C-alpha cells in the first residue's frame, strides 16, 4: 500500500524539525488534527516513527499531546566537555 501524500508531508516535517508535537504538525502541514492522529498511528504501525503521549498542566488545565520523532534517530551529542568515564570489558 503506497504512503499517502499527507503521510509524506508529516514524515518530511518530522524529519526536518526533529521531535514534534501532534498539534505543531497539524498546524504546519495544514492537515486536520484527527487526520494527523490517524496518519501517525499508521506510521507507528510501520515502525517509521516513535510516539510518546504527554500531559502538561497550564494554569491548572490539563493539556494532552502526542510527541513524535523518527524511529531509530539518535540526536547528535551536544558540544562541550565529554565525561571522562572509561568502560572496561572483561
């Protein structure tokens, strides 16, 4: 089954911007949030992305969101001093 154009747009947005909220994806791609959720579920089933459900509280109001990123992506190490930990293999 070919990937839909909307799913391509979502995947490109996540690839370009890294970790994103579902609401940010919906507003940036101009795809309705319900459709974004449906496409994110499909991409998750294909193991192309990873999802994490998040709950934030703003002024006592609960806000639920989904955070997603490309599956298998490891962010680059931050610049600066590296820890001086040495691993020894026995």
